C-alpha cells in the first residue's frame, strides 16, 4: 500500500533475465544501452546497418556463435548485437572476431 505523499516504486519493464543482461552490458563497459524504440531502429536495414543476420551455432557446451554477414567489412559497429545477446540471457559476449566459412560449417546450427 502506498500512503498519501509517497511515490510508488518504478517498475522496470521486461523479464528479469533481460534486465540482468542490460546490467551486464553496462558493466562490461559498452555504454548505457538503448531504449526499446532506439534499439529497434538499430535493426532497421534502411537506417544504415551494414550487416545481416546469418546464423546461430553451438561452438561448445555453453558457447554459442552469432554469425552475421558484414560483406567485405572486417570491422562494423556491433554493440546492437552485443545488446541483443546480453538481453537474451548471455552471461558474457566475446569481442567480434572475423571467422572463415569453414568454421561456420563445422558448428551445428540451432
């Protein structure tokens, strides 16, 4: 019960694992993250995004690889992908590393 003059505690939207993921993203030094609308805008291909989703594979017992097609670019802005991984429940996210098609073929898709 809230008494007169007291403020209700603000309830944060989203499931607990997503909130914890957002906290891990910030703690890892990647910035403050995005509002939902801002993040969705990052995934709009017409807004200048240079990569496309490719696949998600299992590369170890507790390790997944998120594959994207970045064309010929060896570097691209990928904090939106890190944010997606963390808020989907990832405990940690390794830095972006270009890999060969042969590596992708060896890992089972999920």
